[in-house]
């Protein structure tokens, strides 16, 4: 299995420039392009399973922001350390309660929510994560927990005692809610009985202490109930009564909770009451009692308004004039190709405003001044593309096909025009199924454009005939990764190229171009954030590959025959991202497993009776008298890397490899009608190329 950069889960984290040679292009002619400038571009970095949440912070205290990702239905957090804009230094942190690392399906941690803050106010950033802990059908209730990983700025992490919470988390946020200098943890949950909502705060510097914890419990159903399905934090700007921290007991200038609100939920039999899902509820924080107000007992400290759409959506808020008070709210607009937003403050909001995001369904929205011009912009990761057809009988209908589901999805940037309107959306390809995006300064100086980190997950879609599309069954680009979009205010790039006529060779899986005249179409795009005008020179070079000279850069048959004469710097290395083997890896040249059973097609030795590089192992089966068996342990994440391959003088490159893959799987454990037999394939046998310019591809 090939994966990204080299880091382990111990103090011996290492970083190196690693290149893996793979099939770059197999054509009889290669067209090389030299664009005038490429700076705004996307880089991909592998992570643990389904990185649905991302947080940014300077975890190693070197002056630039690093990233940590949560993992839906996974057992690790992934930290990607920022080295001058390169995030290939990776560290995975085990979060499962089963410390043996042999955790199976019934032990899954589901560490799906993560954030960064300085909880103990020691100047070192800490990581806060929630894990849901999987529950089996008809099994005992398993509670969730929140854990703080206290950082030392050197890759070492000390875990707090876990804080027991409901396993039904809507989300967690980290901020200094009460203004005392210690970051606090706020969580929104549905309780284990699915009867109440819980808005809880766990205050720093020690959120594990009971006297630093407070939960506001609100009914989920009934006439006074509501379902809060997304939330964030920000100051409502209520009047401070006096006193407060630093001035004795009393009120304080605090941060409040902003919640997307649906009608009450009355259980699986009755479902939701009629009503709209676009309501925003602001619940103030009470510094005198150190908890959030209850809507049913303190209605004067709870505020509501509707966004002005018929759909539900994810929320973000912003302080556009930097006065410390939220004055802008945005939400995704269901399956419509818009963001709905409101401006104002206090009890006065102008709602129902729309910003077009392109022909996409948004999965999340961020309000940020991404180009640093003093105006809030919109950043929207797209879940899928849409095609709308018009029917005189049915009106507009959204039609999805496998073409929509296989499209390269994007993150959309909609810049403010500075006059209350919006520029046309800009699209950046970011992979299979974006689910959230954060905006942060990841490259460049403090005055440069901000950058975007995009998380992804698996989705399951149902067609009208009852058949299913399951992302985790695998397709091109469906690996677990995040995409970092590095942005410049002024930038041009070549973003498309086509040659016609051309033929597709199914044996080489490549396009081939023969002799004669061809039409070449090159797309030059403004990949920067500012509007530009003018002309750009594009240089097109044609290389005759078939009549050129082929040179073996590196070859190894793992039987002792190695050719590295044209690659003096080439080196073989391996790493275990899960930290399973300390600073080493399970990758090794296997010779013992091919001494028997060569005639049995069930054994790997049948396909390769000589020595071979293998990530598996031979282990004793205690339930079978200690007999040796070959295979793979749970939760292995191993990378075998060919490093320092120099292809600067080549016109094209290809790799010839014989590889046998073993694919792991598990079952989805729940559906509304019973057990769903949906196979989940984890990433296996991926082959990637890494470069400083593009990350992993």
C-alpha cells in the first residue's frame, strides 16, 4: 500500500522528500505546458478514515498552522504538520479504548469531531476530540466521551481523563466562552434516550472537573421542544450587566451559541412536527451560573429568526465589521444551488438573501474574508453536481445519475464584490465527496490570501429503483484524504488540455496520438482571487515519445536484483502511519511464505513463488494450536516508498509493477429498517506520486 509522507506515532517522527514513480502518462506524444504562473492550486494528503472534521492551529509552535482531522467510524486522529506549506509530515494518534491495537468492528472509536484550543492556558495548543464508541444492535448502551490531548509543541500528547457524554453528538466547538483566558469546550448532543437536547460546556483549565461542567437540557419533542441540528459560537452582543470576571461576580462579555433549528421531534413513530428547518436560535451564555440559558425557563435570553428558505442547511456566522458582535449568518440551502444569508444584528435581520454557488449541492459553508479585502466571502464545499430539467407537469426536477456521482467535486469560492453583491463562483477541484471546509492561513504571510482545507467522507445515495450508490465501494479518487487549496490574490494557471483526434488504448489505459495534424485546446484560467484582464503566452511543446530512448530509473525484483544506476539518490523506505511498529513498518521482503502451497491458487505464493515485498505477516493462531497463518492485523496503515526519484529530464514516465491486493471490509451496522449489508472497503493498494508542487496524486 502506498501512502503519503513519513511520520509515526512516536517521538521519532521523520520527514523526507519522497517520490513514488507511477504511471504518469502513457501516450505516443506528450504535450508539455509552461504556464505563466501557477501558485493557487490544490494539494492532496492522505489521512485516516473519512476525515469529516478538520481543525487548524500551530500544534508544533513553529509559527505556522498545522491541521488535525477527525475520523468518522475510525480509530485514529491524523495530524498533518505544516513545513512551509507542505503537509506531508503525518502523525496518527490512536483514540480507541482498546489499547491492544487489535480493535475490531465492535470497538470502533468513531472519533468524528475534533478541534484545537489552549485549554489549560499554558501557551501550547491542545487537541479536543469526541468519540462516539460504536454500539451493537441489542447491546448495552455505550456512552461517548470527550478527551483533551494536552500538547507539548514537540509532537507529544498527554490525554486527559475522558469526559462522559451522550454518544449522539451534533458537534463540538472550542472557544474562550467566558473570557477568562482558558479555552472552553462546548458540545451539542441528543441524549441517550432521544428525548432531550443537551447544550453542554466544559470549562478550562480543567474541563474534567465536575464543577467546571454544566449542561442545559431542552426537550426534543412536545409543544416546547426543538431539534437543533447544527451549531456554532459567536457573540450576540447582549448588554453586560456589570461585574464579571476581573471585577467580581456578575455578568461578563461572553460568547453565545447559534443553532440551526427544526420543528420538534416526537420519536420514530410520529417523527417531526410540520414546520420549517431554516430557523436560527441564539442561546446566550450566563456567566453568573456558568452555563447556557434554557429556552423554556429564560425566554428573554433566547432569540430566534428565520433565514427565509424552505430548506435545511449548515450554519456559519461572522463579525463583518470587527466590533466583536455577530452581524452575518449564512446557511447552505438544501439541494438548491445557493447559500442563504442574513445580515443585521440583535433583533433586526435582513433575511432571504441568496448567493449563487454554481451547479452544485453545498455540504457546508464558511464565512471568511478569504482575499483579505475587508469584506466577508463564502466558501462552499460541494457534495455533488446537479442537472435540472424542466417538466411542464412536474415543474423543475433535480435528476442525478452515476455521472453526477462520479464527477470531480469542488470547493466553491464566492467573493464579495464590495458593494453588497457577489462575484461569479470560482471552482477548485478537491476530490470525491467534500463534506466540510475550514479557512486558515496555511501558506504565505499574514497579508496574503487565506487557504482552504477540505475534509471528505463516504456517502450512500439511493436511486429511484431502490439500488444504491455507495462511495466506499471505491472509484477513482475515493481515497481517504484532505485537499488543501493554496490561494493567491493574483494568479494564472493552465487548468485544462485536450487533443483531438486521439485514440484510447484499453490495454495501456492511455490515450494515443499518431502522426498528422491535431487540434490542441488549452484552457488558461484566472486561478487567483482578484479580477484580472489582459493576455497570457502559452508555450505548447510536442514530444515524440515512441522514437525516444527509454531509460530504467529504478528496478527491483526483490530477489536480489536491483538496478539503480540511473538513480543514485533512490532509496527504499517504509513507514507505519498507525505507529504499529514504532519507527519501522511491516513491509519486508518475504521469502518464507513461498516455500509451500505453490500449487494452491488460494495462496499468494501461487502467484509469486519467488521473493516479494509484502506488508503482511505470519502470526500464530491461538485458537488453532498456535499454527502459523499469513495475513494482516486490524488497523494497519503501512506505506512502502521509493524516494528521491529525479524525473526532471524525462518527457514522460511509467511504472511496470506486479501487485496482488488483499482488500479489507466490514459491514454497516445500522439502517432505519434493520441491518444493512453494505460492504465498506478501506483504502488498499493505492499508488501515489508525491512532489513538492502537488503533494500526493
